[in-house]
C-alpha cells in the first residue's frame, strides 16, 4: 500500500513538472504567436493622449488633437474634425465632418492617412500617421 502511494506521488510530481515546463515554454513563445503587424495596445495608446502636430522637429504651439470615441477633436475648432477608425493591424481611416476653417488642412491630411503607429522618439510618445510608407503627419503625445 505504501509503495503504491509513493508511485502515485512520484507520478503526480512528474506530471506537474512536465506541465510547468510546457506552460513556461508556451509563455516564452506566446509573443511569436501574434503576428508582428498586430499591436493589441494601439487603440488604447492613441486614445490615452492628447497629440500635438510636430512641424520641422518642433511641436506646433496651440494645436492639439484628441482621438476618442471614434471622433477626432481639434483645439482649433469647436466641433469634431470627423470620425476615424483604427485597427490593431495599424489600418486607419478618416471621414471628414463639417469643420471650422482652421480645421480644413488637418482634415485633408487625416483623410489621406491609411496607417498609424505609436512609438517613442526623444523621450516622447509619438503617433506617426502615414500612407504607402510615406509619413504624412507626426504627433507628439501629452498626458
């Protein structure tokens, strides 16, 4: 009876050690299971900040954009610039809405954007909006 109990304990120990190794191995490779073009935190990163356009390496004073609830808000207009969609595979689209005169240039730029990515540059979080691998607009994050 005692011999059988020891065999069961040893068998359970082997099973648990084996399961631990499998879990550790899967955990180490789970990042490679997700396609490298997928960014699960992209939409959260974009909506977490207010963004300032970067012109010639410097943030444009007094101009801020906020992406939230499917709408792009601008500090230069009282209304929304338009609606947008952003996907975890970096696809971006924008649909203009009626805007003040100060928002038309930004609407034009946003309507040409097809891709978005968030990174770090000079210690700041940046949102790069591009089309066909050509950067159209770089925004610096605040908050």
